[in-house]
């Protein structure tokens, strides 16, 4: 097993022992086509961020190429990822991924 896989398994085992579900990061990735206003809007709509926080996350995505929208249990992270992608897909190639926290 590779090191990242080992770390993921260890985190899941620790979470299982503690009675808490493992947490997952929801990450937005920069692209050249999705408008900044759209990214800010979905961060407010689906993640409940204030306009100021949503703008700050969007600027992090723009400057660094990736930004953290939030950390959630797996099912909620997958739901939020799907909501954003479904909202964006008809118009923009916005990419949102999840990874273990």
C-alpha cells in the first residue's frame, strides 16, 4: 500500500474507533472559463459562506489554483460536490474534487 493510502486507512481506522466519521475536504480548482462571480455565488449557495468569505476562497482558487470550500463527512462532501458540478456543468467546466481530510 502506498503512503497516502496507508494514511487514509489509518485516519479511517482512527475515526471508526473514535465513533466519528472521517472528514473530507471539498476543493475547487481554477480554470480559464468559470467566472469568479459564479464561483463566489456557489460558495455562498451550497456552502453557506458569507459574501466576504466566499470571495476570499474564490481569490485563493484564482491565485493558487485550488481552494478549500469546506470539510464534511463523506456523504455531505459528495452531495456538495455534486450540487456544484450540476449547477456549473451546463455552462462552465468548474472542477470540484474531494479528498480525505
